[in-house]
C-alpha cells in the first residue's frame, strides 16, 4: 500500500490528509522510469562487453574458419611454388642444356604482374595484408607458370628439331665395307696428287670398289645437284639442312634427280671412274658444314664401333696418295 501523509492543522487542531499534486506524481514516475532505463542500458553494455552475442560468436567462428582456410591455402601455394621451382631448375639445368638453349633469367621467371596500384583497391578491405599477400603470390606463380609453359613450347620445338637434325646429319659410310672389294683408299687432308705429284689438300675420303657398287645417302636430305663437275666427274650433292651438305663424285650412273627427297641409306648412285683426274674406280666422298669441307671420318658414328673407327682411321692415314 502506498504511504499516506498527514499534516497538523493548528486552526482545526486536527491532522489533514496531504494530497500529492498530479504534476509531482508524474515527475516522480518519469524519474523512476529514466533511472531504471539508464541502469538497464549500463547493465546491457557491461554484459555485452563481457559476453558475446550469438551474432558476434558466429562472426568470430567465421573469421577463425577464414584464417584456417587462409593458412591451408598459403601452405598449398607454398607446395605449388616448390614444385614449380623444381621444374624451373630441371628446365634450366637439364632440358635446355641438352638442346643447347640458354637458361631463362630468374628476373624474367619470377616477376609479379601489374604495378603497385593493382593492390591499392585491396587496402581498404578487412584483413587487407593477408589478401594482398596471397594476391601477390598468386600473381607471381601465374607469371612463372606462363613463362615455364612458353619454355616447354620452345623445348618441344627444339626436341623436334633435334630429332630432325639427328636424322639429317651424315652419319654412315656411303658404301658397304662388308664387301671385300670395297676399301678406304685415301683419307681427308694433304695428300700426294696422282697427276701433279705434289702435295695438295684432299677435301674428302676415297673408297675404292667395283664399278656399279651402290652408293648410299649418308643422311636425310634433298638432292640439289645431279651433274658432271670438273674434277669430280659425275656427281650428286645432297643438302641435309642444319648447314650440312655431302658430295659423291666419280660416279658411274645416278639413281636420283634434282629436288628429290632422300632418306639415310637410300641408294642414290653407283660407283664409277668418271672425271679426268680419276685413277681408277672409286667414290670421292665429301662432308661440308657451312660449305667448309670437314673430315668425313668423324661422321661415321652410326656405322662404326670404337675398334672399327680406330682401324679405318689407321688405314686411311697410311694411304699417301689420293685417287683423284
């Protein structure tokens, strides 16, 4: 029950009941209300500072999950980076060495894409440092992968070119030495000329044999000459590409024509005794690189083992006079 107040009235010598004005009652009511509200707000903020709301708890869990995923992603990027670096090392130190290509400069391999401004828009994001760090690493990996892909394209072309080159380089003896009638009769270098009887440079190797002995192309190529040349008699010349050409002289007859493509081992002509300087049936064989005569004996690696190479070298070097 609300308390009732009384005041002594000296005139009536009695106690009069104190009536509280409505304005006062309303004022008291408002003061109580605002006091209670203020207390409630203070309690709310105190509790909020100590105890997380369900939404805050959910946001914290979400952030923890994002950080965990970031760490996983960062680890995976690190593993991919290690694999890519291994591929780059193998590319530079093995593949490009095999195919005689220069290694790719590290500054070209490992450069991010874009400039500083590319990441400017990310600075205002939450956890900007993490996002920018991952973005930069991904950009670096993306550029490195592109460079590595282009390198492998180049290596593929070099490998194909190498296969073509291996097939084209003169690599066999132009006639069979298994036939006892065929033999090396003169080597490359300075030899006594059979007519002038002076020491002259002999630009090829001579192989003596019977007229009509098959002569083989020593590498893949294209026939660029089928004709009679002074000093060579009837001859065939093949362009093998890769700066190599071979010449086959003093032939009896031809088995090819100009423009024809030949493979290593194809019969292109037959041994003869044509040409004014020929002293007997034989083949004069030359290997030229960049149009400069090379010693053919260094190009028989498909036909000779080391012992056979030593033997043919010994025979060739002990013939003092050429046959043409």
